[in-house]
């Protein structure tokens, strides 16, 4: 579609600029004229005036960021209407905004919000139109989790970058800033103005089931530098970055989605290990910080999760670290925040702790009414409510949402998935691939000595940045580089029959590439690789998630760490295997021995080249 030149995206009917600005009694008109620059005292006065004119119900709504099903704000598919009615009690995003006056909406792939860039732009415009046409209507802050790597809600043809641990392996703050700048520009073009990224957790626990490769690594100083660089990139493109998960989720062995983790760090260790990336984010002017649903007894011995802890949110984040931006909870549907208190108490306690945005409660009506009741009964004061609303409105003003809430198809075409952006992502990926083992200089493979390559291995659920099973993507990329490559997906838990099939196929090949995914001591993947090595064919292992796999694969002649199985990283791996580029990545986490975890097999900073 072509740009209409009016800010419209095709069929989405929008009110005129005059109508939009009149909707909030002239206050937003003054803010719109001020533009998205840093707020002045006069701008703040206007925002305070806007808050003073809001009803209590409107104020409560501004605190919530909610999911909604559907690709359209007004005409989603019937299955999405049914899901909305069941979970939220509304049919559409437009009805959600009208009923609850929510201040934000979060996009998910599984909610069918992110089919393709132009549809996303239409959805964003439809949501803004629905909100701005209401009495005293305000623009909506639309958000998503676009971390890149294994967590990406917007897929191709948008540009997909390596994830955080891969960027940590590259070690380049310039690359991190470029990632944020390009990714931010593409999100902004689709109407997404708050990204729940970067992950500021320092991953020091190899058994961490939820952070892992989503972290920049185990070195707090290196992670801090990359966090600050990515923040600068995102926010330089007009998208609010979000450092998460405060006060640090890097040393847990429980997933807060399904349990209630405890971090046993002392206060001193927390200051040295967990705090630096958050301090760096704050120094970089981070727009928002997300809380973690975990307990840190050294910071608050009440047994409350950090999200509900006033000593942590207000005492440490606000007062000690001096942060006065927006604080958003992690999803309130996660078990970590629901273990101790009921769903009606959680949003009230989060606000009392000092948060500003309540993300994705499991029952919005229950949560919304709980906050409303808490204010009416005096448990929450109007002043406390107004402080959070003012922070949210300041952020919306800074992002230019009062001035320019809509996006255009032309803007999507100019920004999203351009050749230059994709090329930049590819170059960054090439600098992240880490070579850990290369016995006898097996790599790079030679088309003359190894013309026939069998690619076998794991096929985990595909993130948005993957067009197919990792084996197929790798084989396809090697084929483009001149090899005769065959893919055989063997899964994350191959059976004896599958292993036998792979071994038979390996005997017909000149080399084998085995994609591994979190290999354990008794894993079928480990058996597969060992039996492939026993064929006498050279085996190249590629760890497509955690780099710790190498410790359980001592028999392979070559091993690479890719840190993810998205296309951009797998294609970079193929270029390294083929010798088109040299491996340049260095481990951002240590790899311990499998038989003695107290001993380091490969330290931080280790990485071979050729």
C-alpha cells in the first residue's frame, strides 16, 4: 500500500487532528504543540491539569496495560472475539479501551496481534482512534516483548536480531546501540512505543530456566555497558526501553511464570552483581523498569515478591537508585506474584509498593475494581494514584503520542525490514558466533573435502525469528553456500529409532552438523551425537540455545555456540562453518565441567578463531 500522506493507514478511518486535540478539552492540544522533546515545567503543569480533570475510573484505567485478542481493533476473527469475551468480558480492543479506559495494551503473537507489519500498524491506529474518540480520550501506550533472539513477538518481514547473550558474545556496545536504534525505528513505525527490553539480569546460574540466553551474560560490568547502549538505541528512535527484571532474575533455578523463585544474594553481592546493569540503565535515562516476581530476603525479609515490595520498589529503586521513571510490573498472571496473595490484592499491593503500570492481570475486571475500591476506601490515596498517572502521561508526552498518535503504511514501508536493516542484523550476528572446539582444524568445512553435509538435531518451538526447523534453516543456508546439504530433524529427545536413522544417513555424508538444545547427562541428544561421532564422520556441534552443551559433548571435533535458533543466527553459523567469515564471538558466561561444576572448562572471554 502507498502512503496516503495524511497519517492514515488505508481503511482505518481516523478523526481529524482538530477533533483529536479537542477531545481532552484543549490540554492535549498544548502538549501536542510542545512536541516530544524533554518535558518543561510548563508541559508538566499541563499534564497535572489533565490529571485533575480525569474521573477516578479514568485514572484507574490509565494504570493498566492489558492483552487483547485479535488482529483488528474493531473486527477481529470470531475465535478472538470469543477469547476476549471469555477472558476480559469485551469483544474487541475498541470495547476494552471504552470500558476500562486502559492506558496501555500489550501485543502478543499468540493473541494474533502481530501477523505482519501493515496489519500491526492498522491495529495500532484502530486502538488509538478508539481511545481518542472517547470523552477526554488519551492516546494508548502500546507495548510488546521484542527482546530479539528467542523472545520476539513481531516476526519477519520485520528485522530480527541476535538475542542478548549473542550480543554479549559479540561484546560490541556499538552493535547493541545499532540493534536498539533499528529495532526501535521499526517498532515505532508499527505504532509500538514501549518495548520490554533489554533484559538487565546478570545470568550467573547455568540452571536458570527462564533467563539464560535472554541475558547479556555473567559479567555485570559488560552487561551494564550493553544494557546502556541498547537503551540509547531504542530511545533515540522514539521507543521507550524497559530494563528488566528488577532487582535481578539472573541467579534463579525457578521460572517465575510457574513458581516463586528466591534469590539468596547478600546485600553486598546484590550491589556488585545484580545492580550494575540497572544503575547503567538509569544513568542512560531509561524510560521504564520492569519488576520481578521473586523474593530477595537480603533486600526485603517480609517474604513478598519484589513487585509487591515497598522496600525494594520505593526504598531501593526510587530512593537509593534515584529512579523516577515508569515502573511496570511483570505480567500479573505469573505464578510468582500470585503465590502469596489473591488476584484482587496483587494490583493494590503493587501500587502501594510504588509501581505505575499493572501489566496483564489474569482478571482485569477484578483487578480494576480492586484498585477502584482501594482508593474509595482510603487504602490508596488520590495523591498516590496521581503520581503514577503523571509518570505514565509524561512518558506518553515524551514519546510524542499527544502530538502524533497514528502511523502510516508509508512509514512501515520505509522503516520495517529494509535491506539495510537486514544487512546490519546479519553483520552483527557474524560477530557473535563463538567457536569453542576445533580439533585438527576441522572448521571451516571444505566444499572439496566435505561436499555432502548432513544437518541433524533439535527442533524446539520456533520463535518469531525462525522460518522453519533449525535443521532446515541450517541446511538451506549451507546449500546456498555451495554444499549439498540434507536436513534430518531428530528433535530434542530422539528415540533409539531416530538415532539409528540419523546414523545411517551420516554414513552417506562427508560431514555432520548437529544442532543441540540444552543437552543433559542422560539426554537422547547426547546419545545421538556420540553415535554420530562413532561413524567416523567429522561432527560439528552447534549449541542453538545455552552454550553449556559443549561440556557434555567431549567427543566432537568442533563445537559452535549460536545462542539461538533464529534465522539470522543460524545463517551466520552457516557462514562460519563454510569459512565465509571468521568466528569472532567470545563466551559471555563461563562453561563449567559437566563432571565437576566447581571447575571452569571455558572461562568468560574464551573463543577460538581460524
